[in-house]
């Protein structure tokens, strides 16, 4: 019973974390557009850059990866025989995409390469990840 509770809690926490993780960059982008060119109360220091303000997005991405790994480790066992294989494969591919997302995110964070192209790949991987998670949720809940 405790294992089932851990699977459920970590799974739904990962779904909630994914929603927050996806929303953060868009919320930051809108917040940065509405800030003045200088930080409040100071006319010498410019406002921090978009990349510097993204630190919660970075750390939530790492936490999400750890949460998904915990969820999958709790779900392994005899109960997996009763689950839908398509949903499990979707979850497995989603986990692979999550590792790819972290790698692409690290490249974006470093500021190297063609940022626009890398950001586009990051976005498309996010869409694929969300689609695979939805398939997993529909087939295995």
C-alpha cells in the first residue's frame, strides 16, 4: 500500500511540476518585457538578464528529473505486469526526452551556439514530452 501511495504522489507531483516548469519561461519573459531598463531603486545597475532570472526553471527541471526517476523506481515491480504496455513505452520515451531536455537546457544555460535554434529544439522536445506524458496518463491511470 505504501509503494502505491509513493507511485501516486510522485507521479502527480511530477505532472504538477511539469505544468509549472512549462509556464515559468513564459511568465519570466512577460515580466522582463514589463521591467524598466534599470533595476528598481538603482540607476547604476542594469536589470538582470533573462538567463539570470531563469534559475528557478533550471532547478525545477533538475528536480523534475529526480522526481520522475523516483516515480519510475517506485512503479517497478510485480504491479507493472497489470499495466498497459503502450503507456509504459510512452513513459519510457518521455523519460528519454526529459534527459534530452536537461542536456539542451544546459546548452542554453551556457549561452553557446545558436540560441534560437537550440531554444526551438528545447520547445519541440517539450511538446513531445507533454504528448508522451498524456499518453502515459490516459493508458495507465
